[in-house]
């Protein structure tokens, strides 16, 4: 049973990797390529959220007198 389970999990992982690295015939880009292209934009958004969170926590500390 363990061997069959391992084979099924391995096949699923292989299929997943094959899917996300397969190039689109129209654009010539894979899912991984799209993620790499969008990563810097997402990092900038995350930095903005972090700064906003830090500002809000500072205001909350002031309001609570901590």
C-alpha cells in the first residue's frame, strides 16, 4: 500500500511540475515565467502594506498608552 501511495504522489507532483513549466503556444511563457515577471510588482505592494501596518500599529500604541 505504501509503494502505491508513493507512486501516486510522485506522479501527481511530476504532473504539477510539468504543467507549471509548460510553455504556452501563443505567448511562449509558462506559469513560472509569469510569476517571475510579477514578483517585483508584488514585492512593492507588500512593502506598501508593511509601511501602512507599521503606521497603524504606532497609532494604536499611542492610543493605548503602551
